[in-house]
C-alpha cells in the first residue's frame, strides 16, 4: 500500500510511551480496588469515559487484573444471554460480588521508556485497544488507548 502518508509524523519510532502519557497526565486513571462492589464498578466505568476497561489493584496499588466493559455488561445483563446458561455460569453470576471476582488477567502493559511502535505491535497482537502503563512495582501510572497512539503519530 503506497497511499499518501503526509498526515503521519516523520519518524514515529522515536516516540516513547512517556511522551504520549504526558499529553494526558491530567486524565483520571480507571483504577479500582479488588474489593469494589459490582454496583460501584458500573459507576466507575461511567466515570472514566475515555476508557472501556478498569484496572484492578491490590492493597499495595499493584495491578492484579482488568475488567472490560464487555465482562461487566455480560455480568449485569446475564439474564439476557442468548442460548441459556450452563450451571457453572449461573454459579459465577451468583457468587460474583466484587471486582476481584469479575476480573481477568491483563493481556499486556507498557513501561514509560518503551517505544510506542513496540507497544502498538503488542497491542495489535493481543487484540486490545487500551493498556495500562506500569512502573517497576507493577503500579498503574498511566494508560494508553489506540486513540492516544493515533494522535501521537499524526501531525497536529
């Protein structure tokens, strides 16, 4: 494909995650505690409008999992599920009370000193549209969305 790429910055391989995160440093991070009740997770998902994922942290504020909008909707609207439920699905719905009961492992993350081209490749490989940015202690210090990356590589 040799289309006109005049809208893309010259050398995007020099852009680091920290350069992108800095542009939205005032944005609230979609971080929730592991014991947050389901009702509060719904409110949190609404509050963090730039994101469709919640980052679940432990008592030390280290990332331990994620909750996607899809998982939250599936849980809240479980009665609308087509095709019926298997008994183990119903048991999960009945026993899910907090974030840690609904969370999944996080697919990937980024560090501040990584090149966005490397992060983008990893995100595409994993099929995710947003990821947490973590420090050395696995604490969430930022987040990146595909929209953030698009903005970073296009000319203003």
